[in-house]
C-alpha cells in the first residue's frame, strides 16, 4: 500500500483517493442535476467505514476486549470489506424500496461509476503510476461526457463501462484482488437491481 505525507500526517493513498472521489463525484452530480446529492450517498460511505472498522471487534473479539483502543488503528481486513460492501448493497436496496418516490434508481449506477472512475484515477496518480492515471482520466472523461449529456445508462452501456474498467485494471493493477472484485460485485448488484426495478415499473 502506498502512503502520502500531508503536513504532519501520513495517510494511505487509497484513503486520499476515496476522499477526493467522494467530494468530486458529489460536485459533478450537483453540476449535472442542479441539486445536491441525496443523503443516501453520504450515508453509504459512513456505513461502509463503520462496518469496515467495527468489524475488527467482531472478527478479533478477544484482542478487542484485551485492548479496546486497537479499534482506532485496525480494521476488519478482507472480512470487513465484504461486510462493508454487503452493508452498502443492503442499505441502497432498503431505501429504494422504502422511498420509491424520493430515490431515483438510475442515480445509483451513475454515481457508482462517477465515484469509482475518480477513485481509480486518484489512486493511480497518488501511486505515481502516471501512465495508468492518464488512461484512467481518459475513461473518466468519456463517462463524464456521457453523463453530462444526459444519456440513459442502459444495461448495455453499463456493461460496456465495466468491461473498459476491467481492461484498465487488468493492465495496470490486480483485477482479481479482493477489493476490485468487491467493487465489481457492487456494480453488478446495482445493474441487476436497476433492471428488476424497471421491470416492476412496467408491470
């Protein structure tokens, strides 16, 4: 894992990339939709972080009891990541079912791509893999143009962008890493969920 020094603090590159992607993604959404992004967006990230961190106490219960403050420094590892992504999927499903009139299901996939395309761009840049960052910027710009023009993100287009990102990651990263597989699993879940939701509306 790469680390960057910001002032007196040393932070992991993936954390900085995620923070940048969260706020830039929300800004792009605001420019396109002429309104602030919904609370579900911020809640999803807080939920992931909470589950990822607190899962340490679940999977390392004895150590947590011995040294409770270890929760500040450690996380749930791979199991915690799985729990975090499962939590996001369950949360988005729950609020969409509970607040159909308030939540645009199509926002899920648009925001998913905005965040993760920006995340990988930042991660490659912070890791000083500038060739990969340049390719990722190009892919992010293609999707950004697609999104800002208001094009419908159909199943075919969503699959196309997933495949392009898979190609980039297979060239410059480890496509089969747990983190990347979980990210793709969330994208597939949102794609399937959107498809089923549209079928419900047509019935």
